[in-house]
C-alpha cells in the first residue's frame, strides 16, 4: 500500500494515477473535505509581515487558485536530467487548459490589454483551467468558485476514491517512521489529539512546501531552507464604475524580463484608499509577481522570509510598468496605491538535487516528496501545471516500480 500525505496539487494526482492502476492507496489529509465554494474558510493564518496564503483542506491551495495554467520549468528541470515535456502535455489535456472565450473578458481586462498594447507591451490571454459553461464571471476564484467552474485537486481525489483509494481527512501526519534508512510508515494525529501509526513501505509526502519541510526536518533532513514564494503586490487606483472586481480574475498576462503582470483586484486597494465614495467596482488594479531569491527558511515551524535587494528591484520594475498601464487605461494617477508584499507559491524547501533525487526520492528508501517543495528555483509564475507534471512523472515511476 502507498501512503500519500496531502491532497493538494502534488498529492491528488499521484493518488489518482496509482488508484487507477489498481495500486492500493491511503491518502491522509490534515483538513476537512469542504465544498469548494467554502474554501475561503480554510485559509491558514497570516505569517509574519509577509502574508503567505495557503489553505488546509482537501484539495490544498488548488481550491482557491485563480485557475491560471501556465506551462513552466520545462527547460530549467532539464539541468537536473528531468524531462517533463510529455507530462506537461498530458496535464494540460487532463485539466483542460485553454484561453477563455472572448465572452469571458470584461471591460477592466480589455482596458488592461488595450492599454498595455498601446504602450508597446506584449500581452496574451491567460491560459486557464476554467470551464466557460459553468463560469458566472463573479471574480471569486480565490475565495472558492461558487459554481465549480474550475478544476481543483478535489476532482482527482474523487476519482482516486472511485478507484478504491481510502481518504482519511482531518488527520495530520506528524512524523515519518523509518528503520535503517528505510521508510516504515507514518504517525498521524487526529483532531482530538489521539495518535495512530499506519505502516507502509512507500510514503509520498505532499503536504506543501512548508509542512513537508517541517515533517522532513523532524526526520533529521536539512529541509526547510531555500524557501521561495514568488512574492507579489497588487497596484491599482480609481477608474469609476469599471466593475473589474466582478470579472474573471487574472485573465491576461504580460511576461516581463523580471516579473509577470496580470489584472487582479484586491480589497486592500480599497482599504488603503479609505474613502467611502470609492467602491470596489471603481478599482482597476494589476498584480506584479516576481521570481524571488530563495532566501527563506523554516525554523521551529515558523517561516522566516527575507527579500533581497534584487527582489525589491524586480517588484519596483513591475510596479512602474503596471503604473504606466493603469494611467494609459484611464486610472486617476493621484489614487494609485499598492498592497504590501504577499506570497502564494511557497516552494523550494526540499529541492531536487538537495533533498530529493531526480525521481523525487529522499535518502530514505521508499520516502518520496511530491509537491512544490521539490522545485529548485522560484518560477515567478503560477506553478500548478509544473507541480502536476512532476507528480505525474513520479506516479509513472512508482507504477513501474510496483508492477515489477
Ligand atoms: C489564492 C491563491 C491563488 C493561486 N492561484 C494559482 C493559479 O491560478 N495557478 C497556479 O498555478 N498556482 C496558483 N496558486 C499556487 C498553487 O495553489 C500552489 O502552488 C499549489 O497548490 C502548491 O501545491 P502543493 O501540492 O505544494 O501544496 P498544496 O496544494 O497546498 O497541498 C498541500 C496539502 O497538504 C495538506 N497538509 C498539510 N500538512 C499536512 C500534514 N501534516 N498531514 C496531512 N496533510 C497535510 C494541506 O491541507 C493540503 O491539502 C495559488 C495559490 C493561492 C493561495
């Protein structure tokens, strides 16, 4: 039996692929199986000065994802003798990545695209894993889609269960059990604090970049260093009655040299403006996201993240470009404000080459890591497709190994 720890992006696809191949799978998940529309209730608390957004529930952070499906890391991973080209193709097909129909572009997004073009920037429609027929264009992707219009890892967990996998939710894996450098199982803690051990000679750790690292540290591995999180700010201002906050979020993309830009509403813009006459419907705003230096670490269960001078330069370059677009789009320049720095793509804490080999195996026989932890460098762009591809590649490796 294979134990999969975590039902997010990295864990769900492995559980599904193994179960479909008739391999017995038990999935252990810390959070509950919640309705996707209630996902916003499962955000973890804010961590220090830099908000690090992630959720604890079945589906992991995929339940609050904006549905952006960007193909990444193909070239970078070749340096580690990993070719994910085939898996990227398979994953894009599996979750239906495509650019949305024109009917799903609102006025704010169109203004963003037109303004960017008119100042000489190259802008594309964002590849999405959202089904137009179900999408009601409400702007609530990151709260949990109210109409199940977006792929989430819950979809794969349901298929895994249909194919015989067992899901144990509301149960936290606290420790990996080993003997003579061979994995033997896991220790889990239930919500009433009782504990139990489950035996298995193959454990796939997919608890996300923060929690997988904490579990690996307890095993004595030097995980939890080199943390990145693709920091971002949202910069915006007033364009009366633009109604962007109700559009499909992040539906267009500009790839700069050191940053990416996408239209994005944040309530923090209204909070900063602090004027009752300015409604959320009056804001046009843009997210600036960068690939940060991996200078974060996890110490005693806490995230410590410093941003380097280079990170700040990249954010400033992106913010300057965003400001030019906003003004060209008609935003009142006297109202432009920014959110503080936040992050939603934690990764790098058990990276390929350091903690896992190119089959995502640790130095413990039978112990694998399959989530954003293994990504060696910050992508600076949405990583779901790359995590899915890496995890699909691992599932093929395990199916091969277990059938021989
Ligand atoms: C608001 C938001 C929007 C985003 N939008 C996009 C997007 O549009 N496109 C994109 O590519 N990326 C997006 N991301 C990033 C993406 O969601 C993450 O990079 C991705 O989910 C990381 O996958 P993972 O497998 O590493 O971790 P997760 O998906 O977070 O999964 C980890 C799972 O492990 C569980 N867990 C944790 N600890 C334990 C434990 N001890 N025992 C058992 N279970 C445990 C968690 O509850 C969770 O289910 C977004 C993130 C956020 C927060």
